[in-house]
C-alpha cells in the first residue's frame, strides 16, 4: 500500500529552515514537533499492519496529529 508521507518536511517544505531554528530555540515548538513525529510514526506503523488498534483509535490518533500540525503551522506563520 502506497501511503502519503505526512512528515513535517513534506507538509511544510517552505518552512524547513524555520522549523530547524525553532526546534532549537523554542522548547514548546520542539515538544510539538516531537509529539507530531511520534504520532505520525505510530500511524504509519498501524497503517502498515504492525500492531493492533481499533478504527476509532486510529481516527483519534489522526485527529490528534492534525491538531498538533495546525498548532505547528500557526507558530510557523507567526515566526
């Protein structure tokens, strides 16, 4: 199954330098980035059939990832 790549480098390629800078200078941004990355890797794992999760659980995890991505984007736009 060919799944879309949702890592932040692919989601926001125009903000790569800003993301690198904020990960070092802004602890809140770094924590959001790490949370997004962890959730994204978990989603990929479940979608590839590694591990078990209910459909509802996977949807909740995707919603959590989206909320975190929105928060990251707001920070990137304002920086």
